[in-house]
């Protein structure tokens, strides 16, 4: 996986990297148990303070996106549904409300939003129930 940093962005570097890794997992660009670069490796490659990379890994590990194996490195975690279906649905509805509010303010119609969402959904790796 190749990380990119936009120094001109108003988004902090650690947030850019967190978002990129989350998206890579969601799109199936990285697979469960795939080894990620060490903090030192990634900080050297990106020319970023190692504390920034450590913060990224700490946040993503806390959220269950990655996990560390002492002495072996950092790996992409298996997707888990630790939260109940009801809580997951509430979280998703909250995100959808924020997304739809922004779409309304940008001047999109409901049909345009649905068409764009359907088109983009095809590029993500979805879990299958069962």
C-alpha cells in the first residue's frame, strides 16, 4: 500500500493517513493479516515524525482496524462486528444524516445522490452475512 500526504491540506497528516488506511481496508486494497510497515519504516518513507505514525497506528488499533503482534509487526485486522446490529445501524444512520445534509447543501437531488452512492458502492469490499 502506498500512502500519500498532501502538505497543503488543512487535514492533519495523521488524519490523512488514518483515512487512507481505513479506505484501503474498506475497498479490499489491503487484506486481513497483511503486514504494514513499521513505525520507523513508514516515518522514514514519508519523511514524517515517528510519533505521527505511532498515533495513526494507536488510533487504528483502538478502532480494531489493525492489530500489533509483539516482535512481528503491525497487521490489518480481520473485520469484526463487535457492536450489536442495533448500535451499528444507529452509527450508520448518524453518518448518513451528516452525509445527506452535506449533499442537500451542495445542491444535489435525492436521485443524484442515490445514483452516485450506488456507483461508488461497487468499488468497495462488502462483508457477506452468514
